[in-house]
């Protein structure tokens, strides 16, 4: 499968039916540990997107059954799905709309300490920088180029479906939460694979 058709997707209702009827289906949540700690689907495992590349071979070898990939809105899950499918994993599917759609559809979640989602943090930082640069440009006109730089970065992020600011923010202690035990997540993935 190539990158063009690497990412298949299903809606929340289909995902819930699949989970109810197929015990070999596992949700892999690729959000940051902090986001996962805030709210996640019971029984899901946390394997942050920034860990997928580092463990790609192991994920492809150990995964069995169907993997449903989830993030906050669907963008990071789509990136993870493309990487996994291009590495040879079949049976990886994105839950359209991610956790936002899951909660809106009334899907059950386990809640922990409330944290801002990565997308919300990016909007705050980018918006704050633009606002401050525009205000500062009243006294120091060249500062307006900072706002243009942020706008260009956001445009690039939308066109490439990547986000350098989000990647940087995901490394902050705030987004690490209690942390993600990648080895435990991968072991669970392997155990689910043996059952399949």
C-alpha cells in the first residue's frame, strides 16, 4: 500500500461496533501522555506519535488484529497510520475526528487530571505571538515580520499536515503527564497480537 491510500478511516459508531464485536481490536492513542491522562478510551494504549518512528519495526512485527488509531482530532493518527501502513502493517485504521468525535458521540472515556489538548496549546502560542508582534510593531515596525513568520508556519503546517510547534510543545513536561511506558504499551500490543 502506498502513502496515497495508506490511511483508512472509520467513524466513531463503526469503531465502537468493531470494539464490541471483535476482541482482537485495540485502540492505540497517539496523543501525548498528558492528553491521554486527561481522557482516554478504556482499554486503549498510549503510544505517542513521537515514539512511533523509534519503534516502527517492533510495532509492525508485534501487532496483530485490528489497530484503531486515535488522537485528538485525527491528524496525528493519520500520520501514524501512514507510517505504519508504509512499513508493512495492514489492519491499521484511523478513528475519524479522534477523541473530539468520540466524546461528542457519547463514547465512554476514563478521565484524569484535566489538561489542554496539544491543538489548543498551539492556537494559544501562535495567536499570542501574532498578537504581541502586531502590538509591538506599533513601536518597532519590523516586529510585524514575526507575525508573518508564524502565519507562514501555520500555512505550511496545514499544507503538510505536520506541526513543528506542536512537536516542540509535546516535549514539554506539562504534556508528558505521568509519562508513557512505551515498553508496557508495546508489550500489550504484542500480547494482543498473540491472541489474534
